[in-house]
């Protein structure tokens, strides 16, 4: 295209030529590009920091897991011992309740029982449950007077003042006869309630 301008050169208006890299519009674009690049760089740094944090946490988790696996057998052993201890404490509690009451001399009571046992009687079990003393035993006699022997044993205990003073009731609870070969046996239970 040919341009003809008849106005002298010194009076002509000068046109602004677009130059690459200069001018106010270019500065705004540079700033915007710098901000975007800076933001991306900031996000990358945050990502790297978070990845490092995750790695450290994972390493700590692995270390704690190894420690846990090391102490797990000891923990299981401790749990087993605690369970046994609680079981034993449950068994000891009734005994402590009995021994806490110092007015009852259990050694004296057992001695009285021992002194009152007649010939032909043997004791299988003596125990205290819920403030009730139970004496279980058996008797044998050639003259078939097992019932009389059991009642005589109970009467011997009743006649001992030291024995009965801590009990509210004392009685023969049951007598059951059985036969072993040619012998007649009687199994008995005597119960006494604590005051």
C-alpha cells in the first residue's frame, strides 16, 4: 500500500509504533506473569513441605508399630496376670471379710470341730459361704447306727460354748445313706449361720 502525505514532515503527527517489550501494557503483563509463577512456586514449596511432613509421620508410625510389636507379648502376659490377680482377689475377699471381724477365732472353731469328731466319722469339707458354715462328712458303723453318730457329733459341737457363741443357728441339714460293698455309709451336712 502506498501512502501519500503532502503535509511537510516537521508538521506531521508522529504515529506511535508498537515496540515489543516496552510500554505500560507490557509491564502489567510481566507483573501478572510473575505473580502466577510465584504462586505456582509457592504451591510447589507447600506440596514439598507437606510431603516431607507425611514422610516423617509415616516413619514415626512405623517406629511406633515396631515398638508396639516388641511390647505386645509383655502386654498379653501382663493382661493374663491382671486377670489372675482379679480372680484371686475375688476369692480372697470373703476370707478378708471373715478375718476382719477379730471377735471370731476360726482356729478355735476348727479346734472345737476336731475335738468333737467321734470315732467312725470323717470330714470331707468345711467351708464358709455367705455367712453360713457348712461341715460335710461321712460316717460308717458296723452296728448300723450312722444317724445316731451324726446327731451325736452335732450334739458334741452344740455343747461347746466357745463354738456356738458366734452362731445364730446350728442344725444337721441332711443325712443320706449309701452302701459300699458290705458297709453302710451315711453322708451328712451340718450348717451353722453366723450372727
